[in-house]
């Protein structure tokens, strides 16, 4: 499913600050009952049956600041303001100390009146945010560190490799930036001008991209939708609405291959640590490709089609450690496959009312963000998935994720992660996420009086309408 192209009005200033930045109230997580059997999940795809504390009636409970929760609550929050060197930014963060760090809950929120958030990338304690304002902002320890602006094209994707930052844009270009001592400078563009001139000499290097229009095969002819890295092999993958994905060698910025992958826009590409590449498209398919190297020639060959839907595939994620692959689609479902079982279709995760727009994996967790404004945190146990929590707080579709391990808060039996979520509500939220099962006894005590209004989502194994294709 394509994003609607956004056309920006010209601006002579890098930062379009306003005097009044709205202060959004931070909402803590809502929870589901992970003990509900998978057989109780409706098989008709009616996600409207999903309930959480956010949709309860008069007896609902929400974790709102500066309220101190009762015993068993996952959050204890107190707001304080961060000032940015650029001004007009606002972070709301929880108190220091182990007692106030939520297992799963909101840490902080940032809102700027400059554009929808389309892309995020994190490395250590540094966060990069991209929006349709064409700005890329850099944050460290929840403070604005730097900012830089591309000449054109909203920022659809960001990935980090060493001291290089790659950004994919609506205008079909990949821009490369280098960072040194917190200073970000434009390093180049993919493809390079040298390669364009060299390639344009031969007529055979032109391919038809539309009726009565041709272009060089090394250039994307439509918006970049996704970027993915295979750092061990020094490769960058770019997916585009032009129905192709391209393979770039990071060391010399060469385009090694362009693959006509799908019959409609390619919405997502994910490169695993080995030779496997996944692509998902608006044509409703998820395809698996294998990379073959023949001397100096790199070639990707389609191995199989894992999924074929009547709706668009909108997001992909791979858990390298568990060899599990996930796809999200515009029907609100997440399908998954297990490589250790010959890519057998493992089932469907039903947790959203509207399209799944982004997916991320972290340890045993799978995280899905949706146009229904919620984030579902799933934990994988073998081939079973349990929804540990549903995070609410965004007022627009959740478009992108970045996640990093929270080493300071993690313990031997409690792995914690710092999750960044970007939304079309123009905000970025920072969450603490734990892989521990919710204390349902405590939640049940707090929910006394809301009888029968607990819900859960487990993976529904062997859903015939979404079977994998050989």
C-alpha cells in the first residue's frame, strides 16, 4: 500500500519552528490477557472484536501522568521538560531510579510542528528522525544534537552503517551522509554522478519504466520505500514504488543489480544476515530471494513466493536468531514463517483493526505498529506468540520503528529494550519494553468491575486462507 505523495512548500529555513508546540498527554500501556486460548480468536478477520483498556467504558483505567499507579501498575511517571539547542522541542521523561522505570511503558514524547514522521534509525543512544519536512534530526539522550536537510524529497527511510547514514527519499534518490564529531556532511548520492555519466553512454543501459518513458537501470524511477543493510557483506538494498529493488556495494557506492521484483510497488525489503532477501509488495505477495555470487557478479534469484494476498503487503521483519520471518499487511494481520521448518507458514497474529504499517523484532519480541494508532508487543515462544501489551498514545497512524537494547535497565531474567515509534501525528514516542509476561493477577485486580473485558491474541496456527505458497 503506497503512502500518498506529499508535496512540500518551499522554505528558506532549515527549521520551521512554531511558537506554540502542543503538549500531548502521555498515555501508558494497556494490556491484554495472554492466557486466552488461540481457538477463541475469531477466524473471520473481525479485528473490531479486539478490546483493550483504551476502549473500555466508564470503568476503564488509564495510566496518565502525573498520577501514581496502584500496586501492580507497570508505570510510575513524572514529567519533566528537556530543552533543545534548537528550541521548540519537548521531551517528557520518567523519573530516574529503578523504581520508576516501567517494564513496558512510555518514557518520553517529542512533538514538532514540521511534518509527519516517516523514518527512524537508532545506533546506541543516537536517534535519527526523518519527516516530510525534508529534515533529518539527530537526538542523543533525548536531547536534540544536530540537524541536516536534503535538497528535495521527503525522508522515507534511514539506515546507519559505520560512519555513514543512508537516507531514501520520495524523489527516488538515496543520499549518503558522513558524521564526524557530531557534524553531518553530505557525502554523495546513489547512484553517483560518475556512474550515471558512464552508464548513460550505452543505449542498452536504459530500461522502460513507464509507457513512452525509459531510464537508466541504476536509477530508481519512483519513490524509495525502504532501505535495508547486510553489513557483513557490505551491501545496501533499496526498494521502490517502481516495482524493483536494487543492490548497492557500500564500499564504492556501485549499483550491482536491479531486480524487477513485483507487479506493483515494493513496500518493504529486508536482508537477512546470510543470503536471504525478503520483499513485500502492494501486489499482495511476499517473495523470498537468494543471493548468488558468481565471480564479481552478484545475482538475486527468486526462490519462492511465501504469501499471496488480495491486499497489500506493507511491512516485513526478520528475527535472525530465531530464523523467523514476519509480514504485515493492510488487512491488519501479521503472517510468519519458520526457516527451521522449511519455511512452513506458522500462523497469523491478529492484533490490529487497521493496516499494519511497521514491524520490528527485538530478542524474543515482535513489535507491530498500525494505522489504528496502536503498538502491539508480542513474545515468541517457539511457534506460539502471545500479546504482552498494547501501547496507546499516538493520535495518528504508527508509521515506523527503531529499537535498541536497554543495557542499563536489563537484568538476567528481564530483557529490556528502548523502542522508538514515529507517527503521522508528527510525534516520536520512546517506550521501555520488557519481554516479561504481564502480571495478570495485578491487572485483574485493577480491572475489577470490568468483567469480561479482557482480550488476547495468540498466533492462529494453520490459517488456510493465508497459507504459504511453494
